[in-house]
């Protein structure tokens, strides 16, 4: 199974990238901002090629749609 790398946030010159390991632990990778494509936004699903992280647009869209559906269900259930 492929790791789902997600850009959590930027802190100065560092990008914090998270993924869940095989034991369901959240792991944080600290990457220098120079290894991040300038088009990457917080919350994007990333792919890494030759040490450079860039957005996996298809996976990002699927993840955002899944999160939006979950949010709509939660709002509906809280009415």
C-alpha cells in the first residue's frame, strides 16, 4: 500500500509532511522548503520524485471530496 503523504503546514523554511505508518501511527517528515514545489498547498496529497515533493492532483481531489462528504454528513446529523 502506498503511503499517503499530506502537506500539513509550513513553518518558516520547513514543510511538515505527515503520513500514517503500518501501525496506524502518524509520522511527521520535516522537509526543507526547497524540496517542495512552489505550487503545493497545505492539505495537498504529495508525491516525491527525485527528492522533490509535488502535488498529486488526482489524489488531492479524491481526498478533498471524501472530507467534504464526511463534513456534510456530520452537519446533517447535528441538525
